[in-house]
């Protein structure tokens, strides 16, 4: 693989762990693991050896020696640590919402808006639900245009990070319940308006009518979405299936569940049918929110940058 010097910040977390797995699968050898002071000094497995976790501090990241840094940490940590990494000469791919909606910073879903990569030193990795939705909407947009989108999301515990995973593991199966653990911002949860805003930015449709209702479900890994789509031109269920099947990031399935999507690299889409309550189509989509919805897209962004020689090779 290319001789690129990589850092993974948040390497001991849920997404960071998957990021390391994907980098190892792809043969990247020069990788350093970073995390908070609490995890510094631990080791994490990587290609048959152990990486010693370094503390992620502004000075450590500004010191240079890194060409590319993946960030899978919270918003405040990204705001503090991304600028020093950039000053140190690295290109940053950030998973938090610190930069997603900032003007001038590309928000990229590989296979949907690759053209948005413009040489920026920071590339934002979208919300896992926005990424999942964009992979489904883009083939339909290409086939018939988009007039209106409504959806309900059923988001797994791991979407809330390590804390969400531990909460789920601490309860008995029969005690699981739905959750709504996002900040309420007026009449919407922050997750709902961010999903709308990010999808609009990714698809470059700033006025697309889109309404979401989000809930957390007692599932460990895998987000699900019930989606209602109205297209600008008529689109039958069979035509929708054909359009979706043509995408390398989507796989058709009859009755896909989060368990079916776990460990998979594609968004699984099924139950494609006419919306009997209005115009358009209804469908069901699931994906692995840690892999496809987060780490994989970040690694694919890096591969695009390497292919375009936007990173040292």
C-alpha cells in the first residue's frame, strides 16, 4: 500500500476500532493510534501486532509526521484537535458534526458526491443516518428527480457511542425500550434537523422538502429507516429497484434487518412499493452504522484522495 502516515484519533472507541480493522484489511502499515488520556498507554491490535495508544493532544497532533488523520471523537474534541493536526501538515477526515455544515468544508458520501472533494484540508464524514439516506436517494434522484422525502429512523445503541453500547448491555433483554436521547431544539430533535441539513448539502438540493422522526432502538448495531419518497417524474417500484440495483453502494434484499447489515459494506434496501397514502414510493433501508455508516466511508474518502494524489503516495 502507499507509504502514507496515518493517525486514528478515537482509536479505542466503537468507530475507531472499525476504522483500524478496515485500514488493516486494506494493507495500510504506518498507522498510529490516539485516544484520550484515559486510554493512553493501552494497546490495540493491528495486523498481528499491538499499537500503543498515544494521548491525543494539540501538541502531539501538531508535531507533524502524519499525512492523514481520521477523527472519531466528539464535537468539542474535534474542534480542539483538528486544527493542530492540520497545522502539522495532515489532511483530516472528521466524523463529528463540528465541520459538517460549515461553508467551504466538503461533506462527502463516496459514490454520491465524490466531486465535492476539492483539496480541502478537512473533509467531513456525514451523520450515519444522512449517509445511509443519501446512498438510497441518489440513484432515485438520478432516475426521476426528488420532490419530497419523509422518513422515520430506528437507530441502534452504538450510534450513541461507547456509552450507548454500555447502556444497552447493562439492561435485561425484556427491559429494552425506545429512546429519544438527542437534544430537543424547538419542535425537532437535533438529529432530525441535522439529518435534513446534511442530506440537502450532500445532494446539493438546498430546498429539498425533508422531514424526519428519529428514535433509538435496543439494537446493538445497525440503523433502519422507513422512507417515503416522492419523485419529480413518475417512478414505478420496478424502476426504483432497477435504479437502486445499479448503485455499487446499495444491495436489494427482501426483508433486510439490522442483523443482516452488520459487517456489510452496502446499504440494504427492500420493501419497495407504492405509497398507498399518496404519490411516490415507500421503502425500507438498513446499514451497519459503525462500518458503512461511519468508518468505511472515511476510509473510502482516503482512498479517493490517494487516487487523486491529494495525499503523499
